[in-house]
C-alpha cells in the first residue's frame, strides 16, 4: 500500500472478506484480525470497530478514542481521521 502522506510504501499481507479479517502489519510487526465489525490490533492491544457499506466505511479506533470514515474507489482509499482532522490517501 502506498501512503501519500508519508510518501512511502507500507506493507501488509493477509486475507480480508466480509466475514473475516486476518492481516499482518509489517511496520508494527503485528496482526490485525477479527470478524467485522469487531477487529483487534495486537500491536496496539486495542479493538477497532469497522463497518462497511458498499464503497464507504466508518469506524472507531479504541487505541486513540477516535472515529474515522472513508471511501474506496478502485485501488484508491481515502480516509478521514477525526483524531487529527486530516484526510489520508492510499493506493492499494
């Protein structure tokens, strides 16, 4: 995944479906797994809430206590983080 905010690639691997998430975050050397909408980030030791509807998603990061929203358009992902009040863009 390419992170436009940092100008670098971020590596993840794993599987994602509507009923199961099991990915590995190489930057934090940690798994993220669960059944949406309830996920757990083992690196942060915190839950994530993620709900999807079509090409949009919204959620809550219990590590930061913040909401986020976003949209997927092909291989592009746009995310708004309410903690930082910032839009982030990625290419998968």
